[in-house]
């Protein structure tokens, strides 16, 4: 478990480094998350760490336990924060706390890794992701709520071309591990980096 938390902390530190170097224009640019800017994604990623147990329950009740509303309330709660203030929150919570510390930190790792790519991909900011982080994220995203990647991948076989990772049976989809992870979580943008006879099926399930 300590290993997972160390990976999550490293991912969050990298995310903070990225955000710290963005311009004002980049902060307001669209992300891969529909309707959310880069700033919104950053706020969402850190919005649960600032809550204690009581605050978390209140947010869920206020949102009537609807995931989309829960996430939007988190973004709205930090809407008045300036970019440098959001970066400071990232630095303060480099080690995940509360909800994101669940499963030994794997929630924070997967959430942070995916959302950092939600920012990087539309901005054209490539990165080389640590292979240990990617492997843990790929395995966890298959079954972690609310991602449940295995449901989206049903009847397909995925195979990473840059890591020793594969999953499933059926028509194959091949490509970089990062693109497979993003497609697994519904990011259609990532399917452009993939290939194989199962690609059309996977792309139709990304939304």
C-alpha cells in the first residue's frame, strides 16, 4: 500500500509542476472533459482532498448522490481560486488525503494520471509517464468505480505496445499504454493513437 501512495504522490507532484508552468490562456483552454476548462479539471482533481468526512457527506447529500453533480460541486467550490492558489492546494496535498487516499492511494493515482492527460492532450504537451504508475493505473481502472473499464472493454482484447500489459479476449486493440488507459476511461480522443480490428467497437463506446 505504501508503494501505491508513493506513486500517487509523485503523480500529484508532477501535475502541480505542469500547472505551475501554464500560461493564463492555457488555464482557460478546454480540456478533454466536456464543458470543463483546464482550471476546472485542476479544481476537480484536488476538490475532495480539502474535505473532511463531514464535508464529504454534505457534498454527496447536496448533490443527491449523483456523480456528475458531486464533481461539479467540487469544481464550483474552488471556482474563485486563482491558478497559483490551486497549485498551492496541490502542493499542500501532495500526499492524497480523504477520499482520494482510498485503496492505498490508487484512487488519487488513477484520477491524477487521467486528468493530467485530460489537460496535456488538448494542449499538445507530451509526457513520458512512469511505467509503474501506468501499470497500476491500467489494472485498477478495470474495476474501480466509477470507471469500470472492464465493462467498456467487454469482448475486446487490449495489448500495450510499450509495456508488458494486456487484457481480455476478442478483437484486438493495440497501442501505447497511456492511450489504452484513456480510451478505457471513455476518452475518444485517445483512440487516434490506437489500431486493430477491435478499435471501431472501442471507439463507439467512448463518450
